[in-house]
């Protein structure tokens, strides 16, 4: 757990909660949503943490997601919509023949900006990311994420104020999540910085790998 003095209080999120629609940072992402079993276990972890930290922002269950590929971020909505519509003509074709990656060994991590469930053994997911990037580029679509990522995580809490307690006892709880076979992807567009379904539009799910069609 980061020291309280190091935490970043998310003012953009505070403003969005006070004035829905405040956050105008638009983007286009390919995401995966957790299975019902994993989602329910994350909710259980959130509920345990709420006892200690009741005044933080906890992602609603329907907003929980893993970003597979960030195509663009922090752009104007018109530009994001154009990219979204262009990719929309490529799905589900760009997902065909992809290998369904398996994520394992989940753990909880708290940094200065958020609390996340982090999965290990992400080599197969990173190969899918590279494959998807190449397919999009081959169709003339620029892939311009904020930063290159090789992690696999689901954000479940962001800070609205300094932490008042200690969540160390919850850090072993993520081990009960188990492995996760990613077999469905969604394409999303909008003010998706926090994954709020109320602020995005999406198409999917699209089956990948050996999942039944």
C-alpha cells in the first residue's frame, strides 16, 4: 500500500461524480469483461474494503473491465467516433483466429492512483495485443495508446480522499479469484477513462479463440 502522502486524489473523477458529463476525454478501447464468478468475487473484495474505506470510489460491477488494447485515449469525441465506426466495419473479422489467452495468479495491488486486481502469466495476452495492433494498422488505423502496457489488471477502486485504514488483510483475497480464460471482447468508445457504461457506447461481445460462436 502506498503511503498516504503519495496518493493521487482523482479530481477529474470527483468532478464527474458531481457533474455527470464533466469528463470529456474520449477514447476507443478493446476490452474484456470479467466472468460472473470473477466479478462476484471482486464485489466481495470491494465490500470488505468498504468497511475500512467507505468514502472511496468503487467501480460498479457492470463497469469492471480489463483493457485489452487501447487504440486512442484523451481525444475529442468526434475523432473517437470516427475511429470507432471504422473499426466497427472490421468486427468480428479482426477477432477471428485469435488465441484465447488465459490469465492466472491474481493478486491485489494498491498504487498511488488506484487499487487493482493484477493477473500474472500474461504472455499470451500480450501476443494477442500485438496481433490486434498489427491487424488494425494493416487496415489503416493508428494505434496510439497513452503508454505501452504489458500488464493485465482490473481496476476496482479509485481514491476520492486519503486512505484512513489498512487494507493489507485483503491483499490475499484476490487469490480466490482463480484463473480467467478470456474468450469474449468488446469494442468501446466514449468518455471511457473510468469505464463507466453510462458514458460509452459499445459493440460486442465477440467470441475469440475456441469459444463457441
